[in-house]
């Protein structure tokens, strides 16, 4: 009950703050196993994706998040672990730390869908997208049953601009594209370039990077 109440509070706040709207451009909500891969500008990115999924699907979808941020304090640990069931990865790759790709593949093997960010870290630069890490390629190769769904989040970086104490009310959108097809024998570089292009195709024409 506590987890559901906290989830409702977080989702309600996110919706009131951003007025988030979902656009299912290339697919529709489905209980089939998926890997949602999106641009990344804020710690709240996965919350917006989660908020735009039907309630019946949310418990099937787990975000990938940085352990260094979400393990910092009891409240964050509770939200990440108990409310969102996040797969927390060690981005410092400290000695003895679990392999991030292995953690994600384990979650997929258990039947979960994932929300991930191929850039690997928040994009606070002026670039539209940071170079993609190889994780998405390894997940696509290691668990081919999961559908690969590109996602573009627009405006969230302007709702919560870096260095500002108060958020700026502004409509955010989350656009879902068509599943990215796998091509037999495709190189990692070519695959990641196609994934990047699929995400950019969802970006609003008048949108700045989000």
C-alpha cells in the first residue's frame, strides 16, 4: 500500500508539473516484453515514461538507473527499489561491481520490460544526443525476443533547467516510435546509428534537445 501511495503521489506531481502527453506514433501500449530506449536529460526522465504507460503495464516495466544517485539516502533507495523496482547499475564500474549488461539481461530473462538511456548519462551539453554506449546493442543481441521501442522526451530539460531552484511549468511530450527491427549480421556501429536515427525521427521539428 505504501509503495502504491508513493507511486501515485510521484505520478500526480509529475503530471501536474509537466502536463505530460503521450504520442504513440509507431506502436501502441502492449504487455509484450519491450526495451524502451530514450534520450536522457534529467533524473526524472524515466518517471515521465512510466507516467505515460497504462497502469496495468507499469509493474511490468523497470527503469535502468544509476546506483550512485538512487542509493544516496533512504528515501531515494525506497523510491528506486520499492516503488519503481529499478535496476540499479554501478556507472563507476568499480572493482567487484556487477556487470551492468548482465544485470539488465537478468531482468529481461525474468520477463521484465526495461526503460534505458543509451547515452549512459544525462545530457547536459548543447548536443542533441551524446554518443550511444554499447549496452543497447548487447541487450538486442542477448535477448532478441524483446521489442526495441525508441522514445523521445521533449521539454523536460526546460521544465527543470540546470542551476534553477524552482521548476518552470511547461508541457512535456513523450513520443513512442515503431519497433526497431534487428538486422542479421549488422555491426554494432551500424545498429547504434540506426537506433539513434529512430530516436531523432521522433523529435519535434521545433524542439530543442530534451
